[in-house]
C-alpha cells in the first residue's frame, strides 16, 4: 500500500516522496511516507477518515458513487455507512491509501527515491497515517 496525497503547495512539488521528521514511533520501524501526486484539485482540511467499502461503476467502468464507512460511528447514515458521489471525492479528497498495483509506472518510480524529510511541525505530520509503502 502507498499513501497518495494532493498537497498543491510550493514547498511540496508533485511527483516527490515525503516523510516527516520524528513521525515514526518505533526505532527501526518503517517510516511513514507520502507520495504527492497531482490527482485532485480540491481544497479541504485533514480532519476526517473514511473507509471505502464499495463502488458503483458506470458502463465505461468509471466510478459514479461509493459506499463509505464513516469514522463518526453507527449513529449517522445507515449504521455508519453513507453513499458518496465521485464528484464529492474530487472536491474534498486529500489522502488515500491504495495498492501499488494501481499506480502508473511514473509514480512507482517515485517510490524508489529517497523521501524529502519535512520538519516535525509541517501539516503533513498531522496526518499521522500508518500507511506503509
């Protein structure tokens, strides 16, 4: 698995690998790494997690809507599940963990590079996501 992010900021060029200093909490453990890719043009804040549980595809095989398990608990939606449109993800998605098999050869090559180490106060440290690559 790899964490894809979309951080359209001057200090984080696309098609680069990033990590945050002191983010890991296990000596010798795998570092948390983020691959910054130009895959989403929206703006959002990194404050919420959801699990993609299913997808509805159109005739061309493109996603139309998603079944999402929400991290807010079972009291909201249908026992914690909601339907989200693909357009919603285009607008608000910031980070996603995906299998490497879905990456282009260009992005796979970026995974072989040394990550840029960001300072511990960088907003990327707030993600603190245990994505392993």
